[in-house]
């Protein structure tokens, strides 16, 4: 039997996920990011890290609710992009915004909960990114791998809390992210409700 | 063929072209159209372009530091009445009307009344004051303000001896201020100064920037400038000035009591709870620079706060 060649969507998705970063690079060199480009880059990278985190968390609910199984193929890539944007966000904060002013950065980490939480979230993403290849699933064993990757739930919560704590007065945007996250996590909790479990088994 | 007579009051061609260099890139076409329109219908020019303020005198209080770019000063603003994004004030202020405009001045004074913007522009000497502006968010700019020393305005209304503070209030009009449709901070925006702060020679009621009348996003038609305090003390689009006995409660004091105090003097030693105030990024520069006590105006104003614990009165 001849296997039908699948249309290679993945490279397109990859390029699409990279577009926000390309825009930022373009914006920096053309001055389109306004008066404070460092702040603009920092904010945008943080926004995209959160968006990709939420998108990654939306994959399995999409499969379960809408029934699109094919989205699962993109979960790893989206998760890695979440890590990429979060890591760039932290790197720009350390290397550009603070320009490696370690004493100030250390004070920020100790004194300011939103920095502490944000930094912890990015660091917690590292083991998830490292263990993302399929070979790592085999090495760790499915159960342990799954347990490790449950870390993404507290990481996403930390990301939204980080955003919520840093805004001055206008909490509308962090609330939107919070509502989406609450839905995505709520859907998972709902599936585990004992009453629903009984109903299904009867 | 259109024959254009030259009138003395017509804007000179060099005035028009110099203005065009200020225009934002994305405004270039709009500006070009306005320019073309202005050449055919010169009387439309007033509405199309901000007016120059005549007979400016320079102030000895001005800094000689390099001034920030016009685009940055008018495109990167905190003016929540137009939206909370930094470019929202620029983008959402197209319909704002700064004329006619008058300010009610009342409270503990002997001659309460109205301050009309046209009177303010014509009966008071307009000065250019180039000041540093330090935002509470740890960025700063150098801005060539045009304005009138606040004391000379306040004295006309003869505040009496009971007046200890001055309270300022911004216009409320959600039609013109789309940001006011949401209770992001309590409207109207309010600010206050102690009497001696308000009467200090550095304190200015600004009517313009870069030699022209204030654009809406910078607080048209008149806004407060207190260069040794964080930028949010510089209340914009003022409609009321009131002499009071008790310390007024400012909008940011209500919105975040442990984050914003009444005095809000620039102080590198007292951090905002959520970020350090030790350094600032001057817009246009890469590295952060150290923040100076009283934003570098300590020599002029430190005496006002002698004996006060500036950690307590932040």
C-alpha cells in the first residue's frame, strides 16, 4: 500500500509562530516600536509567552470538545514557542532592560513578588522544554514524563499572576488571560469530577 | 487660476515646512493633505496645525540637556482619559476640543472666578521652560514646556490665609475622553499641591510644548508641571482649581494608597513597592541612568521639605 504524502503544514505553523518575533526585530530596526522600544519588546515578548502558554493548554480541550485530534500534533511546537518567548522575555529583562545590573536584578527578585513569580515560571519551563523530544518521553517513562509536564499548570497560573501584579490600574487585560486560563483549567477539573465520572460509568 | 494675496498674519512658508518635519511618519500623508489644503484655503490652517505661541521668553530655570524628540513627547504619554496604552492618547485624541475652555477658580480666596484660556494666553507672559520629567514608571524625558508660573495665576484670585493646599481637577467628558467610559481609576482625575509648592517659582501651568499650543495628548489646553515630582502630579486638561484647608486626596492616592503618596517627590531612595526608583531610562537612551533626588531640582526645592521624613511622606 502506498502511503499518501501528507501536506507539510508544520513548517507553516512554525513560521506563523515566529512572526511576532520577526515583527519585533523589524520594529526595533525601523523605529516602529515607539519612544521606548525596550519596554515595547519586553512587554510584547511577555504577552506572546502567555498567549502560547494558553494556546498550548488549549490543545487537549480543543481535541476533547471540538473533536479535532490533529491539533495534538502541534502541541509540542506550541509549548516550545511558549518557552522561546518566555525565555527571550527574561533574557531581554536581564540583558537589555537591566543591562546585567545584577545587584538590582537580585533586589528585584527578592523584593518584588511579580519578578519572583515570573522568573520562577520561566525557570520551571526549562525542564519541560528539555524533556520535550519524544526520546525523552521514552527515557523518563510515560507516567513520570506526564507528571513532570503537569508543571505547566502552576507555570501558567504564575504567568497570569505575574501580569496581574505588574499592571498599574488597568487590570482588564490580565483578567482576560485569567478568564481563559480559568476555563482551560476548569475544563480539566470538570472532567475529573466524581459525579460526572459516575454518570459516565453508569 | 487661484490668486493668493499675502496678508501679514498669514503663516510664512518656512513656518509650514518646519512644522512638517515634526509630523509623525504615519501622519505624513494626513499632514501633506492638510498642507495642500492650507495652500488653497489658508484660513483652514488654524484647525489643521497647532498654533505657535508668540512672544516667548526663555527662562533661567531651563536645563541645557538635549530635548527629547517631538514624536516621543507627543506619542508616548500616560493620559488614561484617552486610554491606558502609551500611544492611546495620541491615537484617541483626534476629536478633543480645547476651545472654548475656562477654569473655575474658587475655594478659600478673596476673588474667586473664571480663568479663560484666551486670557491666560494673552494676558500672561508665556515662558519657555525646558524641564526634566521623571515618570513614576522609571523613564524620563526632557521637555520644552511653554507656560506661566503658577504663582502669578493663583495670586490673581487672592488666596486667603486659610488656604493651605490647592486642588486641581480634570475635565470629565466620556465623549471626548473615551477612557473615562471605564472606571479604571476614579474620575475625575484630581491632584493637589501644598500652597508653598504651588507658589514655588519652578511650578508652571503649561500651555504649550515646542513653542506651540499643547496637543490634546499632552493635556490641552492647560496642565500642571511640577518638575521635581513624578509626572503623574502634572494633572492635565484642568477645569477647576480650588484653594482648600485640608490636604486633597489625589486620584492615585485613592487607586493605590500604599503605592502613591500625596507628595510624590522624585526620590531614588524610596522605591515604588513594585519597582525600584534608583535609576531611570531617559527616552532615547539605552542604559539606565541614576535618578537624582528631587529629579535634580534639590537645590531649589529641598528646603520645602526640611525636617520631613520623606519615606513616610512619599
